[in-house]
C-alpha cells in the first residue's frame, strides 16, 4: 500500500501587500508600546513576511525557523536549514534585510512570561489573508526549546474561534484517544480586549512516519466515535436543523440563495436517509497534523464539533488535498464526490448514505465560508459561485 500524498506547496502569494499591512497590525497589537530595544528578523523578506524570529536570541531564533511550517520541496527544506544555521551563528543579517524593533514593556510577550513564570522568547507566524487569520506565537525558552504556542483572537470571528478551540481541547482532554495526540490547554483567558489561548507544545520535530490511508481513517474514526454516536434520519436530526439555520443566515450573502436551493434539493432527495452523527475536527488537513511512528499529532481544533455526520473529516481531508494540487477547484469537488464511497467505507457509513454525506459536507463548508465572510468584512475567501456551489448543484441534478 502506498503512502498518502502530502499537499504540495501553496501557489505563489498574490497578497504580498496584504501580508505587509497585516504584519504592521500584528506588531501594533502584540507590542502596543511601539518601537524599542528588542527586534525581529522578517523572513523571508520584508515585502513577503511569513515568519518573525527574534534577533539576538540566536538559539531560539534558529529553533523558530526549524519548527516553522513544514516545507514541501527539497529546495525549500535546504533553504530553511541554511537560514536556521545562519540565525544560530548570528550571521542572519548577512542573508536577511528585514528587521522590526519592538518594546516588550506591556506586550503580550511580557504577559505570557508572567503567566508561565519563565522568560519567554516568541516567534510570530504571518499567514495568508483569510477570515480566520490570527496572531500565532511560538513560545521559546532562551535555550531554544519550544514551550508552547499562543493564539490571539482579535476580531469577532477569531475571538469566537479561539474560545471554541479552548473548549474543544478541554473536552478532548476527557477522552482517552489512542490513535492521535492533541495539545493541552495551558491557559485560556483574555489579554486586553483579545481572546488568548496558550497550548502545550507537541513534538513535531520528532522523526516522521509515512501516513497511510488506513491509519488516517482509524484516527478519524476514533475521533468521530469518541463522544458517542447517535443515529437518525437527516430530516429529523438536530444537525439538519442547525444547518438550516446557518443556511438561512447565509442567504444575505451573494451566493446564499444558491446554497439554500442546494440544501433544499438535498433535503427533498435524502431527508429520509439514516445517518450516524458524531464528532469531527472540522479542518483536518495535511498542514494541521504530523504523523509520528506511534501517534498522529493533530492541531488547530477551532472548528471541532459534535453531532455532525460521521465521515466529514475524511471528505474534508480529501478535498483539501485536491484543492492544493490543482487549479481547477470545481474538478476537485467532483473528484471528492466520486471518491465518497471509498472514503466513507471505513466509518461504517452505509453505501446509500455515502454520497449524501459528502454532499452535506459541501453544504456545511459553504455555510461556513459565507458566515466567516460576513463576520470578517473584506476577508478573501474566494467566490463560491465559481467552484463549490456549481459543483454541488450539478451533483444533485445528476441524481434526479
């Protein structure tokens, strides 16, 4: 059996100016006192910021580079090792041109050091423009050991997501999961007007293992069943009523009417279908996990939910892999729908309910995108009417 493919590197950024503007916003939020004696190096370039690493604290800075997002290509892995070695040797200024000065006084960094009762050095990830983007800080010791990670919810959506992740991790701590490992909540609370979550570090730097389909499905199934499973028809389920409410809210968005039409057609055709409802991660993808020989490390639990159709995680994972490997998003949706039978077989989903489950997932995902767009004005989520919704409608029309 061949290992699962990993997602290839994302396409070249089209939002360099947005990243730069967001960088300024993040620095002002975390270090409100303004410029000062401490400084960060901006990687890979001030006009393409992706990671801020502490200047001067070379061992911590090198660790921050090594433990950043896993590079996909051999060239990018070599580049990361070169930069990490330069930072550790104190020669980063020879390679890097960007530097930002900050004053730690009154900063989130100072607050974290007080919370953890230990000196804290931070590196900061600068993600692409999207509705759920938030400051994520890697917390390091002066020796370069990763102490944990902190997330800061700064807007209506991200504050809700940070609180949701804290609740999810607290709930999962009560279950004895054998196939996967999740972070532990170190602290959850408020800093200034923002929602703060500090999580334990997971050993992502340990030796990786190949990820096989059966192992991934086993872990996803364990999660799906961890809080119990209920069985009901789609039309009578609590899940359907919640989804209807979300779709109704989304009708104020440009694509909301199309989504409502798709949901109604799915209900008319499959309302009597019997489904099992359990838990799901909500965004299980190759970039939110690492396969070790003895466990799967899984992070970013802000979308965790219970009472959803069993198998949603498998469909989501498959679609995200396809979207990252093609420029034809609609074709990716059709391919995932075609694969639903094989994807959902390990979860005990009856054959007659597998395509329905995949279509429900697409309605759920579209409702999420539209709700996020409404909560965070200006977020670049893409136009659902150009790929997801037409593919969903077509799949429903094919079954008339």
